[in-house]
C-alpha cells in the first residue's frame, strides 16, 4: 500500500522522490499490522502492539541518514532558556526520558522501536531502528550556541532548536532494510478520474467523530488571570482538601459547567455508574459526582488516584500535583469518548485517553 500511494506522488510534487504524508504512513502501518493508533494522542509513541511502543516516521534520506524531530518542549521553554551547555543537554535528555516513561506507565509498554519509511529517488527504504531513552550518564556536548545545542550519548546524536524548542535525532539506515521501487505515475489525476467516473458502487465516507456526541475534552487545570494552575485542594489535589479526613488517593477530573451546558446528554446523570476503559485497556467503574456534576470520579475513588498519582505522575503520598508536572509530561487535558456500547451489566462504556497535542480543553470549548 505504501508503494501504491507513493505512485500517486505527482498529485503533490514534481520531485522524483516519492511523496508520502506522515499521517498516511502512520494510518497504513496501524491498519495493515493491526496496531493501535496513538499518533493523535499525547504520548511518545505513534502505535502499539500490546506492550510494544512504536515511533513511526517518514522522511527524505540524504546519504542514508536524516535529522528528524522527536519531541517538542514549548511549554518548558522558559526553563530551558535558562540552561546552557551540558546542563541544557542533560535536562533535555531527562525531559525526553520522562515522556517515554509516562507513555510506558500509561500503556504497560516494555519494548520500543522506530519504524521508518525513508524516501529517495524512485525508492522507499523501510527499516526499524532502536527507540531508546537518552543515556544521561554518557552525555557529551558537541556544541552550544545561540540557535542550537548538539550532544550525543555514545549511541545517538541529538540537536535542540532553541527558537522552536524542538529536540531532533539523527537517524541512520541500518544494514538490514527493505527497498521498494516506486514507479511514479505521471498523470495520477487522469487515473483517478477514470476510476471514479466508471465505479458503480456507492462510495461511503467514514463517519467523522462528532464533538459533544462521540467525545468531550476535560481540563486537568484551572485558570487564574489567564494562567493555568492546579488547585491545591480540588481536582488532582482533592486529597488535600479540608472538612474531613481524606484518602491520599482521592482525586477527580473536573467537568466544567460549560461541558454540561453545551453537551447535556454526553454523560449519564449524576451518580449513575458507567464503565471507563483506560489507555492500558484496564477498566474502571466511574460516575459524575458533586454539585452541578463538577467531578468525574472512579468508584472506588482511590482507583483513579492510584492510576494518576502513583502510576503516571509518580507522586508520593500527599505530594501536590502542579502544572509544571503536566507541562513536563506534555499534557493538561483528557479526552473522554462515548463508545456507544453497553456492557453485559447494562452500563454505558466510555474510554479515557490523554488529549492529543493538537487540542486541549481551551481549544475544544472555544470552537
């Protein structure tokens, strides 16, 4: 299928190098290898087979290598701007490792690799290569100036674009790879015209997800004078609230009144149980609670706290969650999907995932 789609390159480019959109490569990989597609989620991986996390990339090869983006740290730019040299390199490595471990904890990943589709003249060169944490004990600085910081860890070479807050890695083609020759069709429009003009079957478009019907996005933060923060006595820090003795795992996900107002039928009624599938496929019992339905909680409540506070954020007992914790890991909202299914026990089935990097709660509610 990669070869077939690359043959249509003249739709987009006059180059002899086959054109493939990176989203297409991700979607094809997941479709034909029956992998779970994480490309639009807030995670370090683009796809998963069970406990294997996979980064998928497509790029132009020059001399059998290329330097490509592997992480973005826009929300951490202020912190990174104050660092230089080996200190900057080590902090970048730590942030990269934190995000990989966050994804591993989220999904139960214990094996990783990159799957690469390299493109050159008339050819796709397909290969796998290690997807590794940065070895912080063996970081060596290559160079550091006003625009970039370059370093390596004896296994991989990295560069950081300071203005864009983008971390990049140099990829090399390994000894074992598969070459696929691509004969680019000179007039793909004529081919498509012929196909669609003569095709008699009805072409059905895939149903797009509908906002407020199939999914909503919820914030894990609050706003004060336009600045995001995590309240010290509610939400992810509900365990720190007063009034009674609190379980150290007591948390909830805020459900703003705007979500209920705009999409009143999305969630079951207050205190009505439903089933929530987590990113690692585990199941939690959940319900909407508190005044005005302002809280999404698990039942028992400690289950959600155990997953969020201990497994993902690695917080100690009664240690407060901060917005810096979320920025470090690259998310501040979650997506709740209505799967429009009923369990054998008659409860609605929903799915929780971390909101993709292209939309958080502010984007969702503002559209």
